[in-house]
């Protein structure tokens, strides 16, 4: 889900939370998983629908803040 759609869904209460987790197969990068009402989990994507990768947790948190997400969880289990 791209940031424009995610922001709209956050504003309407359709996003219940977010998890920042290590990017699979890419050491040192992070991805954001958005949790929707109803239990669906979708990744935050870039403009061309590729999963958006972040160089740091701080940069992922900054984007979530811009989207209006008030809370996020960091999953350290996949970090190398």
C-alpha cells in the first residue's frame, strides 16, 4: 500500500497499527507492515508498488509519523 492510500486509511481509522521489521533478504534495511481493521497485514510500498525499504528505524518512524500513525512496534527478531 502506498503512502497516499495509507494516510487516507489512517485518517479514517482503518489502520490499527504498524510493525517495523527487518527486510527479508536485505541486511540492514527495514520495512513497515500496516495492520488493517479485519486483520489484514499489508506492506508499505514505494510508488511503483515495490515494498518500501528504509535504511534506519528512524526513517521508518518519520514516515509513519507523517502518515498519522501514533504507535508502532519494532520487531527485532529478524535483524542480523
